[in-house]
C-alpha cells in the first residue's frame, strides 16, 4: 500500500487542473459541446411545449365538433364515449401545459469564448 501526503496530492491536482483542464483548446472543445447539448435540450423543450399546445387546440376542435353534432340531433350515445375521452385528454393537457417550463435561452458559443 502506497501513501501520498495531502500536500502532494493537492499540488498534483492543481497542476493537472492548470495544465489539462484550463488548456484553451480543451476549454473550447468543452464549450462547443456544452453549447450544442444545451441548445438541443432547450429545442426539445420548446418542441414539446408547441406539440402540447397544438394537441390541445385539436382536442378543443374535436370537442366542439362533437357538441355541434349533439346540437344537430346526433344521439348522445353515439358521441358520449368519445366526448368523455377528449375531455379527459383536455384536462391532462391543461395540467401539463400549466406545469411546463419555458425553455431557457439558447447560448451562443462565441460568448463563452469571450468570457474565457
């Protein structure tokens, strides 16, 4: 079993940070990958939010059509099950939309390089 003094370990760790992790080329590579992944995740969030909103609108339209069908004399038994399912889905979508987080702003890689 080999031991190392804490001072030596700290010195090695700091030297590694200075020479390896603070290298401008490595930082640039990290920053580019970070920006790309961040923007991808925010794009996914934005797309999910838009998809929910579009589905909610379609659900509302379908409910309106079923209500119109009832008003025009279609028997309730014909549309009742479908109307209940649509109303349940509308409630789920309303909850998901109210709980959804807005996507964070996109990042631009140039800003990270200026800050470094």
